[in-house]
C-alpha cells in the first residue's frame, strides 16, 4: 500500500515560492523542461516566434525516449501517402485513434492531433528529415506511419534519432544566427516549479556542477516524458497507479521517472488516465542477457512487412497487426517461458518472431541487418525444418502452421479468411528457404496517462475551474490523447503537434490582457 503522507511530503518538496513582486513580462524567456521531441518542437516553434527560450535537460544528451523510437510518425494526407496511392482521411485516422483508445480519449485533442498531422510531417521534412517511406502498423486501417527509408548500403538511421538530430541542428543554427535568444542546460535536474500568486514563473534547478539556481520565465513547458521506469522510488507513479505491471521489463530509459507529473501535481495539477500504461507486445530478448530488465524494441514495421508471431509449439498466436494490447494479451495467453531455444527467454514469457528474406528486404536490409548482425537478436535457419528442430517442436505442426498461412496469403485473405482476422499478407513463407527467428516479450513502453491539458497545451488546475497561468505540457507527460491504448506512430506525432502548440501558446503569453493570458489560435 502506498503511503499518502510520505508521497505528499515528497511532492511538497517540489514547490518553490518565487522571490518576485510582479507578474512576468511578455519579454521574459520561455522555459522548456525536457529535450525529447516534444521539448525540441516547442523550443523551435517558440524561437521562430521570436521568443527567448531556456531549454533544461537532465541527461547529457538530448533526445530522451524519442531518440529510441523505431516505428515512425503517423500522419494522413501527406505527399508520401499520395505518391504511394494510399487513400486516407482525417476522419479515418481519428476513428482509428478513438477505436484504439476504446473511446476514452479526449476527442477534441484527437481531432487536433489528426488535423495537424500532415503539417507535423511537413515541419519535420522542412527540417531535413526524409519521411517518404510509409508503413502499415497495427490498429491502423491504411499505411500512414512514416519512416526514414532504409539505405541500400551502410547503417540506417533510426527514425526517432534522425528526427531528434535534425531538429536539434535547426535549434543550434537558430541560436548561432540569433545570439542571446537560446540558452540550454544539459545534465541539469529540475528540483521544482516556482510560482508567484497564481502565476507559474520559473524552475529551481541543480546544475551539473552541483550549484542550485533559479531560472525565471513567463511560462514553463513540461516535456519530461512518462514514468515506466519509475518503479523503485518512494513516490513511484507506476506503483501508485499500475502496480500490476511494475514487474515487467521496459523499453524506456532510466530517465522515464515521471518527474514532470510529480512537479505539476505538487502545484495542484490535474492528472488523467494514470492507470493506462501500455505494454508493447514485441520487445527483443537478447540471447546474451535474457534476464535484463531493459529491452530493445522490435519495431512494429517488422510485423507490417509480414513477420509472424509463433508460440513454442510453432503455432501462430494471433493477428500480427492487431492492437498492441490485443497482441500482448495473446502472447500472455498462448506463450510460455522458453528454456533453451536461442538461449532461452529468462524470466519472461516469449513469442517467436519469424521472418523471411523477402520480409527482411521489404523492411530494409541495413535496418534488418542491425537487428540480426549487430544486435544478434535474430538467428538464421536454412529452412523451416531446421527452425522446428531448434525449437523442439514437431515439424508436422510447424509445417501445418506455415501451409495454412500460405493458403491465406495466396487467397489474399478473401476466399480463405484468416482465423485471427488479419487482412494484410505481404509475403508467404517458403518451407525450403531460409527463415530468421527472434524471441520477443511484452514490455512496458508508454504511459497514456499524465497531466490534463486543453487544446492550447495549458495544464488544468485540479482545484480551480480553469488552467494554470504559465504552465503548459506536451508529449508523454500529458494524458487524454490516446485513451486506453496508443497506436504506433502517434507518440512522435503527439510530440510534434502539441510541442508546437505549447511553443506557440507560450509565445503569446502576455499578462497585460483582460484575462491575463493569450492563447494560440488553432
């Protein structure tokens, strides 16, 4: 059981009274806390609006979990979709997102998300990111998840890392061209938020040399990410809201501690959907260290290119392109721990991801080679019989699984329907040709819940019928966009859309107006 008094004391330590006597002026800087995609998007947008920005990041490098993203960014109505002949619409995208979230989403935020998705991709392409490859991911009705194309030769650039590098380069360029407009603090921990009367006016930080400092500004944008790594602190959000999932490994970095949520809650911020924690169905089990608690994500695009998911008996476990929560449930129901296959799965339940050369080529050989040859997650077998022998499953059972699947592929899912409802079948699996197998397991991946925001990215006050003055948030630190379950590619999209909204809204803060604050027009 959690200790409410102890949690309250820990949260109270995050509150600081500012030493000032007036409201912030419109010329004071905007403080962005967190340098993942949401924070960088907010920073660049505010800088382009002519604002001063102070960016504070706890790690020594920018990027956060955004830099680890591998599935892509979802959007509709893009040039890439048009060139590929993909018919899509904001209505269909909104329907998919609401259905995935079991309609527990804030529909107004979802509408903003999808309506600005095409512009979000353009924002990134104008920053120099090539997002011309479009993939189908689980839960989406059509291909709309945009990727950096895999090069024919050389090491590929993960889509998240590529986006982070491009935006950060733009920020550095702007800083050089506009001296005095941009300041950054890396390896700097934010200890708490500062307020004066009803205004949020700054942050208290510990610099990397140990010095405690106060940074003042007219607005604070929290872009600190989620809390899937917050398992062992006294004020653990994961233990408080989703203790049933705390035993699972995670794909996130150790920095995903929920600091932004904790700081804002200490000021009276409203939270929403905090028990909605997404478990990604496919995180690679490293044969060298199967028991590790931190896992490497198996990109959803692998399944989009045809990868099958089998259990230890060689049988398919479900629709490989189903919702993440659906597939997680199927793995937990149909699979077990594997003792010896490819080094075993350690303490984790494991499914087997099976791919062919055709699937690997479609995914991109350099990208697949990174998983297979660099990380060594995949093992190559001469044919399906060799794979079955290594698995310890009767070849007749594995052969039956493959033949049944191939019959559906040949019928294109029309004359012969898939038992699990799958409708897209990129490739059949030849019994006499090489296959590649990797162990995957469900892992904590994303927190759908967080701070409740309005359409202008201002954080709601739990105790007043309005949002805070000067406190905004964007990205995984917020809740409401995804409902009970997030679609692939919607996280990076959320970061760009709401990061830019937050940057624009903060730029318009002017406490001389009648209501004391100006909001962005969207």
